[in-house]
């Protein structure tokens, strides 16, 4: 029977594995070609992908043809998935997938239109932030829609000594609601957070300099979207210091700009990079699906 033959072929393929290549990108990240994420990765291939992820902090998989369930299955290889607090933008039947889109249907947004308007690390406002996010291009605009990524290990390594001294050993507050209110004030569609949603996003505190749990590399773990203050400093001093840290983090030499191609899937390490959606003209539809893998409690460096 065709169905059982296919299963046998799949099993054979799983044994053989996929002969994909990992090519480093100039600034940050690597592109993986000749891999098919709709197929279950065998253990050896999974370990190769995981090592590439740790070495390069960001992986670009081109020309993927995967279903929402296959997107979820691949993401789950790296850990449990986190459900975004804005549950109104889940893909129907797949709560693990957040829709990021500027498309409106019957005047209602189908997704989070301005996700990534400020530099951030996904879910740094949670006690347990994210290990990584997997963003899959479903509909791309003819212009715009790039995503920028900044290497926060490099940001830490190149931070001037006086700023290193100012933050070493310190902790910072991360909160979802501060910039949410700002974005809501500018937007005609951002929903008001319900009491249950507010309960999910209470401010948390993380070390400013963290150690990556797998690579041991130190990272500057602050971002413009969610980091609201450095604990123990007067607010004006904290604001001034954060502005300097944010400006340093996104210097062009730290940044990779991803220009999306149809069916790209990009997987980035939220413990190593921050990112920004550069924006899409309102009249050009853009739709992306995102899963978010849970990490661990950030370790102080
Ligand atoms: C996110 O998923 O956190 C974003 O910032 C979206 C990035 C993008 O849409 O390019």
C-alpha cells in the first residue's frame, strides 16, 4: 500500500539523514540549505542544527514548505513552547502559533501588526524568558518588512569599560506593559489587556549581564522594549544608562538585517540577540507565523 511504503521510505530517510550545509553569514547567523523541516530530523541532524544554532545565534532556513503542525513539531525539539499573552492573535487551532501581520479582515487585525516596533528579546518580561523564536514567512510585502538582529554577546564584549563597571552585578526590571501602553496610544487596534492578561505579565527582574546556559558566553541582557529600569539607581540615572546601553547594542557592526524571501523560516536565540521589525508600508500585506521556545531562568554572569 502506498501509505505504508511511504512510511518505510520515511524511516529509511530518517536513518540516512539529510545532507544539509551550514554557511555562516557575514555579521551574525548562518544559512542552512538543503534541509527539509517537514521531515522529522534524525538525532544526528538535530544535534548538528542545535550546534549551528549555538555557534551562530541565528539560523535561516530557506524554501520551507511546512504545515503549522510541522512548524510546532520542529520548534518543540528545542523545548516546550510558550503561548503569547495576546491570545486573540493565535492561529486558529494552534495556540502555539502567534500571527504577526498588518492584514485586517472586516476591519479587524488578524495578527499583531506592530510586533517588534522596538528592539527586544522575546518574552524577556517573563520569569522564564524565551530560548528562541521561529518566525516563518507566509506572505511578504514587495518592499520593506526586514527584520534586524543585534548580537548581544558582541555588545557586551565591546561595551566601554565605564559602562561595564556601571552595570556589572546589577539587575534590571523588565515589563510588558510600559511600551504596550505607548504602542496602544499610537494604534487604532491594539486591544486593552484584560485582568487575566495583566496577571500574566507582572514586571520581573533579571541580571543585566547574563551567562548563556549552553555556551557560557556573557550577554548584555537589556532591551528597549521591555527593560524599564536598573534596580538600585535613581530613575534619571537608570534612564540615562539604559539609553547608552541600547545605543551601543545596535551599532551597525553588531547587526544583521534579514531580507525575507518566500518561505524563509528564521530561528534566533533570544539569549544572544535582540531584534527589531523595521516596518512594512500599511498597504502591503505581510503575514508571519511565530512559535516561541521556553528557555530557563537567566543566569547572572
Ligand atoms: C517578534 O516576533 O518578536 C517580532 O519582533 C517580529 C519581527 C518581524 O515581524 O519581523
